[in-house]
C-alpha cells in the first residue's frame, strides 16, 4: 500500500468522524445521549483502528476496525438525514454499504489478532457475507425500510423479513464461527483471542436483552444505550496490541536463559514458554536424510500450511537449521516468533548438530542389529541344511548298513558283517561329531524351548558343575535377545572351562525393569579381559547390537563374572 | 502291532518301515507332516506312532507339538519321538505329561537294531524308552554335591537302565544278575540318593530323571 493510499484512508476516516460529528451536533432535535450513542461507537473504532494501524501497518486488524467505525457512522440516523437532504443516490449507497460494519466486525473477530483469516471455512463464510449482506440491505431499501445498518435497530425489528432473515443468519453464523475458533484453539489461540472474546460476551448479553425489550414494545434505556457497550471491543483490541509488546519481554527472558546456557532438550520448553504456546515443537534439519527430526533423531513431517499448525523455517530455506511448528494463531504474532527464533538461532544450530549425530548413531545401531540378525538367520539356515541334508543322509545310510549287515549274517558272510559293523561304528562317530558341530552353529533347543532349557542343556554337557538360578521361567524373549544371551553364556562357560581353573560356575537369570540380566560367574583365577581375546569382544558387539551392554569383572580373588543386560519389552 | 511312521524324509521313512516290518510290526501308514499323521491316526487306529521332532513347515518342533497333542487326544496310542538331537528338556516334557507309552530316542539308535526294536516294543506295550544319551548326559552331569559318586559301578549301570525305562527283568538279564540281587541294588540306590521308592518299571523313570536333572 502506498503512502498516498494510506493517507487517503486515514483522511477518509477522519472525515467520516467530522461529518458524523457535525451532523449530530447540528441537529437540534437530538437528545445529548442520542448524540453520544450515535457517534461514540464509530469514533472509538476509528480512533483505535488508526492507532492500531500505525502501530502494526502490516496487520489488517487496524483497517478492519476503521471499516467497522466508518460503517457504524454511516448508519447513524442524523448523518443519513443530512445526507438525504443533499443527495438521494449517496444516501442509497450509504444504506447499502453501512450494514457491512457487522460483517467487518465478524471478520475482525475471526482474524484477530493478525487480521488474516487462517481457516478456509472462515475465509469462505466471510467472503459470502460480504456479498450477501449488501444484497439484504438492497432488499430492505427496495421495500422502503432502509434501516438495516443501524446498530440501535434490533435485527428482529427489521420490517422486511427476507432482509432481516439474511442479516440475522449472518450474525448467528458469524458468532458460531467465533465461538468455534475459541473452543477449537489451543492455549495460545485463546490467549491471543481473549481481548476480543471476553468483551463479546457482555455485548452479546446486552444485545439480546435490548432486543427482547424492543420486541416487548418498550424501548428501554438499556436498548437505547446498548451501542455504547461496543466500545469495549476497541479497548480490548488496544489492550491486546499492547500486550504483544509485553510478550516481547518474555523473549527477553529467553535471551537471559540462553546466556546461562540451555541444554538442547530445554530449548523447546523455553521457546514454548516465550511464545505462550505449549504445543510448540522444534524440528531439526538432517542434511543427510533431508528431513526434519526431533531431538531423538526421529523423523518429523512438517504439517501442511493452512492447517491448524503453522511452520517457520529458520535459516537458509535450501539448507535450513530447524523449523518451528506452532499453533497457527501465532502466525499473527509474526514479529514475536521472528524475534524468539533469532534469539535461539545459535542454540538451535548446536542442538541440530547433536540431533544429526544421534540420527547417525541410531542408523549405525540399526544396521548393526540387522547384521547380527542376518548372521543369526544364516547360522539357523546352515544348521537346518545340515539337519535336513548331511545328518539325515547319514542316518539313512546307517539304516541301510543295518540291512546290509543283516543280509550278510543271513548268508553267513561273517567277514562282511564284521566290516559293515566297523563302518557302522565309524558312521556313528561321524554323526556324533556332526551333531556337536550343528549344535554349536545354532542350538535348536533355543528356538524350540527357549533360553532357560538351552542353558540347562549347555550346563548338562559342561565338565564342571553349573548352577542355574533365577526367575526367568518359561517366558520367551525376542529371538535376537535369546540368541545374544545364549551365546554369552555359551562363550562364558567355554572360557571358564578352558582358562579359569575354577571348580564350579553359576548362571543367574533375572528380569528387572525392562531388562533381562544374565550373570555367569566362576570361582577360578580370573584374568578375563574384554580388550584381549576376540571371543569376549565379539560378545560385547553382539549384546550391543540388541541394545544391551556387557560387563566383565575378573580378578584373582573372586574369579570372573560376565554380566549382560539387554532390554526386553 | 499297528504302527504309523511320520518323518518328512522318504528315504528315512522307508528304511524305518523295512526295519519295523522285518521285526514283525505292521506299518499301517506313513506321514510326511503333522496333518497327515492326524488323519492316519483317526482312520488307522494304531497302537504306536513314531514321529520325527522336526517336520514341515517350520522344521522346528512340529513333531513335538503333534506328539503332545496325540498323547492328550489318544491316550491309548503310544508315541515314540525320534530326533537328531536329544535334550533332557524334551524328555521330561514328554514324560511329565504321563510316563506311559512314550519314548524319546536319537535317530542313530538304528545302529543297534535289537536295542531299537526293544524300545519300540516297550513303548508299544505301555512302557517308556529314554535315549541312553539323555541318561548318560544327566548321569555324567557335574554337580557340586554329588551323591551319584557314592554309587558303585554296578549301581550306576542299574540306575541308567532304570532311567532308560527298562523293566527289572530286562535289567537283570542285561547285567546278568538275579532279580533278587537287582532288587537289593535298587534299594541301595534309593537310600543312597535319598529317593522315595517309586513303582516298578517305567513309573520310576520320571522320578529318576527328575532327580538327575535337578540335583
């Protein structure tokens, strides 16, 4: 908008005040209170609107207030009488245009405090009001009762039913939308709407009371002075604008907090507090993945514009630092959001780097888990192949050797029978070795019966006594967790038998606060070390792959204890 | 005796069927999965089924699950489980449901035809058969306070044969001792281990195995 246009609007608004003032004062038949009722609401809207507009030139709220004020004045009886004496066409225009003040008021209430209609429904409805209300006014004019726009004229008293009906419908629908906006909005929305919402309640009550009075046929003082209550609205709006100034001081608090050093996880609450929007979220940009994520590195999809949420991208849009996602009512506090965002810029950049790191770690963790899982599957597959292939074939061969031996005996060929017997013995030995090999690759008892039976099976074949304690029971854990814990016990037992010189071992299994805890201890000479020996090292990796940790304590006095803790849901 | 054989390997099944037929069993059906087995039991009314632990589709424990179900649904049908591995867990799992008409053997037991046929007979006639490997593993298990070590060699042999599910006559015959001597041995074993004397033959299998596994 050019300066000239601006000056023209400002001048026009002031001219409207002057004209209405002159018209009212110069009418000797008017009582002093009628003069007040006629001009005060319009004056208050125009003056507050001019002030708001100069304070926030980009905000359309000021313009709308000026519009409401001018509309109110245009409907003023004294002004219209005076205009009517001068020019009938001008009066006609005023009759048709002046009712628009009510539409502009609804527009203002739906758009406050930003002056922009955010929801599509609001936009469509307000647009249709702008078309329909002048039409209703035209109907009234044609019917000979050009009084639609007068505020002191209750809608139910309008003599043309069609015009009155349309006008009343607009007022009702508009009110419903305003109430809906209040109830659907979050805390931030209600906070920003409160300067106009609360004044609307007494205004509506007085409006209904005065309407009832007029309908009863008694024009009371209440009905007469009702328009004066409208002054509450411009006052509320001015308070709202001044409060936005106060909000800036909460950004000041934010800056003070930042100078004290804010941890990344404190940033979001601090921003939410400064912007009075508890629903505010900070989304960090991950340049590698090219998506936004929260502090944990979990992906966040930014909401589409024009919804209930609004988004501000911080930094260069092609490689942003972060995005703020907040209640759309804050859109109207653009300056506040920008200031707060500028204040936390550096802190967000740091936090963003941390998020990137966490996301990378998460990816590595997942790929490691996948690797281990793939290896487990491969082990199972190999074991199955041995079982269904070599082992099965050897057992079948065993049965046919039995048949051969029988035949040989039948034909008294004892020499051959003896040879076959030797073959059978060798085959049994081979089967035994193959079985132990397959069991080492993947113990089927683990998939068939679970961790505890599998560990018992290990202990039964262990050359030193193994005591098993604990309360894991028959509960099954996730297969990767069971496999990790099984191999921990298996490796620990093997190590103890080979190196510890201990005389007994103890395996304890527990479940505590979402963790499966397994402890394998021996009474040997210690000396186990995570940093040497690929066995223990491999176990650490295996346990870490399922999100757990492995601790090895080993000393001469107390032997070796290997403890694994793995999360189990 | 009417027998059904369930194993997903045709070759193995055929070897087994031949062995059983030669020993005088009547093989009335062959199944390659648990569903077929169920149908055959319904139609053929067998005295005994011989089931592989692992069968299709998952090749994990279908046979085991089927065996347990058969024992619940058809208590008069004997079940002999065969497996490439033997685990004390599965043995006790099967026996603790009921120690009658149940056996659990390593597939390699073929190698000793007579032993194998003897086990099949035992299960078919209502007794039990536990693989010697399960028993020897449990018996050889190292314990912190080992009462087993107090047993003499002869007593240990008696204990393992008891745990395998053999009858007193069979044990006496196998060890070439008189039934009287055997009963004396058994009495000593019970008192040395602190076991309550449990009924004869297979009834004591569970008690002995449980003792060996938990002590």
